[in-house]
C-alpha cells in the first residue's frame, strides 16, 4: 500500500495527516491508523467510497504482473506500481496461485509463484540499496536499458564505482531471479571491470 500510487484520489487533508505520521507504505499506514481512531475512520470512509476504483487499480496491476515476461519487466513494473512489493499483494498472488493449483492449472500456479520470487528478489535488492549510495548506483548501472546507458551512469558515479568494493558487490551481491537476469548481471559485471580498468 503506497499512498501516492495506490490512492491518487486521496483527499489532500487526509494525505497530509498520513504524511505527518511518516506513513508511506503498508506497514507504516497500518501503524498510523492503529494509533489514531479518528484517522482510521476517515481512511475507512475513503476506502468505502472508492472501493470500485481501488479494485480496478489492483486488478490492472495484477494483469500486468501476470504479463511480465522477465525480471526486467517485473522490476520496471514494481517502480511504476510500488504496492506490488507490499505483503498484501504477495498474499493475493499466493491465494490465486493456490486456487489455480487446485483447479489443475499448474502452469499458471507455477508462473505466479516464479514472478512472486522475482518480486522478493527486487524487494531484497531495494532494501540493501536503502542508505547506500554505492548499491543504489550499482542497481542503476545493472538495470540500465543499454550498455551505453550503463557507461553514462558509470561516468556520473565514477567516484563510487571505481572501487574494489563496487566490483565485489556486483560480482557476488546480486542474485538473478532467472537465467536472463543472471546473464545480465554477469555481462554488467564484466562491463564494470572493463570501465574500471579504463579509468585508471
């Protein structure tokens, strides 16, 4: 539950009151509502009045999640729709996967679980990156759409990315969710090694 992404029509006064508590995601929103009964009543009233729109937003996000063909598309979607990384979305996916398994659709169930593992990997990477400019720079380098973009990112973060620590993190600190993402990590690791050698 990321406020701006999931509730774009949230009244400004309610948004400001939630922001004042430091609430930005599912866990912190829940904690804020538990501490303030009046705020909970207002928030619940907003949900009740806008439930069809919220359901449609979640349904669209789920369809796009299901259509993601690889880890890069999944990562891009998670940036665009941050609540995909919330526990509530994971529980919904697990429920649908369980229902698909019970109905004999093992392919759908396996596909959903594989994509959920991809979201878990993205969540872990972003948790690692928080508070670390080096890891954040490496993630941008790793996720750059082309090698030219990756080279440009290296040039702008050269003070961070020329270190031995940067190479070690990229070599060993990231785990790809599938064969394609593993290959991407290996390719970018080699590119970083080349760029570092050329900067000496």
